[in-house]
C-alpha cells in the first residue's frame, strides 16, 4: 500500500511538471493553490464520511460560509456605513434577535414550571411567531436603509489569516446548529437534509444584499501575502510578479494543509480515531458500550466543517472576489465527493491525493478538450464533413464526461479508492478488522 501511494504521488508530481512545461509556471502555481484549498476541503469531507460515515451533501454551503467570513473580516471598512445610522439599526436587530431567542428558550423550559401538554405547545408557537415578528420589524428597515445609503456593510479591515480562522469558526457554529437538527437522521435522509440546508445557506447569502452585496459581488478581497501589483510596483515585470505572488500564496496554503494533515493523522491513529471507526462501522454496538454516538458524530461533523470553511475562505481570498452566484453544486459538492471517493475514503493521504489529482483533471479537461476538438474540426473541414459547432461550450461539458470516465475506471479497478483505508489486524483476529 505504501509503495502504491509513493508511485501515485510521484506520478502526480510528474503530471504537475508536465502541466508547468505546457501551460507555464504562473498558471501551474495558481492551479496548485486552488488544488491545495480543495484538498483541505476534501480532508474535511473525509473526516465526516471516511471517519464517521456521515453523508454531508451540503459542502457548498460551508464553502460559501468560509468565503463570506474572509470577505467580512478582511475587506476594508465601508466608512459610508459606519458614518450613517446603519450600525445603530443593526444593534437594534441584534437586540431583537436576542429577545426572540430568549422567548423561545423560556417557552421550551415551561415544563419545568408545570406547564405541559397543549399549553406548552401553544406557548412555543406564540414564542416563535413573536420572535419572528420582532426580528423582521427591525431587520427589514435596517436592510433597506443600508442598501440605500451605503450599499452594504463592508468589512472590518483585519488580516486575511484572521478571516480564514473566522471562516472555520463560523462554519463550526453553523455545523453545530445543523448537527443538532439533522444528525439524528441516517444515511440518505441525512444527505437530503444537508442538501436542503446548503441551498438555504446559498439563498440567504445570495439575497442578503445589505451584508454580502448578493450578485453584485465584493472585490477585491485582500491576500495574506503581497499581490502581483505589489511586486509590479517594485519594478518586477508582469509575468514574474504573478509567479512570485502566487508562489508565496502557495507556500502559505501548503503549510496550512500539511499542518492540518499532520494533526488529523495523529488523531486518527490514536484512541479517538479507533472510537470513530467503531461508531462508523456499527453505531449500535458502540452505543451499547457506553459511547455517546450522537455527541461524537456532532464533534466530527463540526471538525470536518471547520476545514471546509477554511478551504472556502482560501479559495475566495485567492480569487479576490466573493460572488454568491458563482457557487454551483457540481463545482463545490460533486467534485469534492469525487476527490474523496477516487482518492480513498478513510485515508487522509488518499483524500489529499484525490484533491490534487481530481482538481487538476477537472481544470485541464477543458483546454485539452478544446484543443482536440479544434484539431478534429480542422480535419473534418478538410474531409468535407463540416466544422464542429460550439467548440467552447462543448469543451466545458467535456469536464463532466472526463470526470465520469475517471470515476468509472476508479470504481472498476480501485473500488475502495486509489489509496484506500489501511485496516490493521489485531493479534488473534482472523477477520482482518482492527
């Protein structure tokens, strides 16, 4: 297994070198930065599914949360907002939300004071309706005022690294709420629930123009390292400036990726990892042995979501634009699942390999397909068969076809992934399960 992993990683390195020779160093470095961010997201999904058996199809929502978080933290202050009545109006919104939450909590605690049955249900309904009315009475005028006078709230102008950390924190908070609601479900029911929640998150972020600018986008999002424009200001030519800036960004992203890989690999090889495997393989047996299954699943769901949120923050800051309309399930959910499945669920090195390999295939399939179709079209014209129409759009569609071929071959010849989970045999165990 180790020999196979070494061969695959060496092959991946050779593939990156070949890409660099044909596409140029700046493009290749950019590709590696984005692949590193996607690999971090794949590690997060591998924790949830490979370690815990949790079907999270709401990955896109957490990626969006990370993108919003780094934008809110790192984008410069919008003084038009801070010099207006907007902050005071948002303060009233927060107070209204806290009062509404208090009403709901009090209604839920009424059975302790002897209020049970139908009166308790009525009190809960009244509390929820009152909280909603109170919140909307404040948020609607505040949102209208901000959009009219300052367009949107803006950012806080803090360092980008703090934005990445906040992306993980915000994803953890959302994951806790989702987990409390949905982790009682199993397999396909959990998958359906997370899909719905992801779409809710996308709809909220896309339509909260006062906070995210919606489809108008926010740009430019700062970098944690000098940008190409900074190097150009120092007299570096355009090509070299992109190479230097992207290389520094790649170093930061890889450093974060490898630190994360080291920490989760150590955790997975210890008692915590063995407990998670036991819950994944048979949660009923694990529960009968005194393990709090739902609490441990909530823990692993939050942990994986943190990595997904940080990965989303890295992607947004690197692209220098936050565009809620640009998030699509096929790009930000389906591809991530393919990375983990093809790489090897339950194996961190498999998920890491899958993250880099699948993203490179996903990106390169379009220009390679376009070059092939263009040459074929030229030959068809020479043979009198006519040119191939809509080559550019067909090339984009070839991404899905190529990815489908990769999945088909992987599931046929490596159904457990290219670098599958290693199950150690214990002494005296003939079943092969550790």
